[in-house]
């Protein structure tokens, strides 16, 4: 693994003003609040957490669909957090996104060939339409579809096939990095493993790096080299996939892992499930201290008053007072 990360996210914040009315008190949703992590070449960084924790917002901020209010996003050593115009267009050729919903992310009025060729035309890749069409046929084969699918429309395909079309579109401009925003959550369980294996094979053949966003820790563990666990816009724990999965440090990670179903009934019966009580706090008005304090069984008085800073524990980063020395 290279010592230099392909993507370095430092203290990134993405906030949204949701104030209603001219004279209403200002309300800011802190969707992503002070998150940092690195992704290295040929590596998959898995991002997990409950719905509404800010995973997808973070992914969309990284590809510049949203603008951060603070922090930096370094891609290949260049801070892209504030780029616009021609610089943004050039950057987007190297970083693409696979969206969660394979039904909504494809234009129903365009054929598969037109959908996949569109990024090539925008970025001026290949000189003629014949070259672009040949590349589309090649990409369809790579993602497990047939060349004659090039003339068909998205409505003629299943959910799994549409997601393969979305993957082919992301590969059309030969990117170095792909943000996979819950690419399997809308698919049948029988299809999910096929898409995961396809992504792994493409990564190996093309030398890609992934940010893989999901809410299923067991699936993320299968594809990821490292895992980051998010809660209410904050990174609670980050480290190598096997260590986070088998030896979780943060109480929130422990609770998430305890909820994973086990196929063996005898093992499942002996396993103790940690049920998180209470509601997730509002991102408009998060707790003053640790954002997890209102649902944490190990929370102390200090947790309600003071926000823990990320600390190094072995080969992991964890935001919790339990590991202060």
C-alpha cells in the first residue's frame, strides 16, 4: 500500500440552513460535523451507520455535489473542497459516483448506450461516436451485460441490471476513485453478493479505490479494507476492517455489531443483543457533549458536558473517553 493517500478528508463539515420563515430562529442541520479519514490507492474504505447519520451526505460532499462549510478534501494531493468551473469538471473525471437507487439514477428517456456515452461526450473522451460505442460495448461486457443491451431503455431491465448499467456509466471516464453510495441496498439479497463481487473484480483489474457506503456492517466487512463508523454526523471509530468487526472499541460500534443476525440458532441464542434506547437526537440540536451520550450505557457526567476528541488506540482512531490514558 502506498504511504500517500489518494483521498484525505480533514475536519470536513457539511451544514444546511433549514430556517423556515423570514423572522424564524436560525436552524442549521449539521449533517457532517468534523469528520476526518484517509483512503489509499487500491483500497476500499467502508462507511457505516444508522440511517440519517450523514454517510450519504459525506459521500456527496466528497464528489462535490454538496459544498462543505469547513475543512479540506485532498484528492491526489490537491484540495478540491472549493474548486468550481473547469477545475471541477476536470476533477469529476477522476472521481465518480454509483448511486443508491438504480431506478431513479438512470434517465428513462435515454438508451443504455446513450447513458454510458454521455460522460464520455461531456469530458471529450474518444474522438468519434464509433470509438465511444465500442467502449460502451466493452463496458457492458465488463459489468456482465450483453452488447445488444446497448439499444434498450432502463425500464426493460431488472434492479440488479440497472445497477450494473450505473456501474458501467461510472467507469466510462476511467476514474481513479468511486464513491459507492449504498449501491446494493435497493437490490434483492440474491443479487447483492453478485454486485459486491463485480465491484471487487473491477477494482482488482482497474486499480480503483472505493468509498463504500452502507448500513450493513457484515457486508461492509466483506468488501472493505478499513471501516469508519458514523453517528449523527461524527466519526465514532475508524480502523482496519477485521479489527473493527471482531474487536469493536466504541460502544456504538459494539451495539451495531450485536444487531447483525446470525444464521446459526444456537450461536444466536447465546449472543446478547444490545438494544439502543431512546431516539437519535436531532442534527439541528445535537447534545452538547458526545453525540452518542443520550443512548450510551457507559456514558458518564463528563460525556454530557464535553465532546471527546479522536484518539489513537493501537491501529484505530476512536472518539470516546473510555480510551483516554
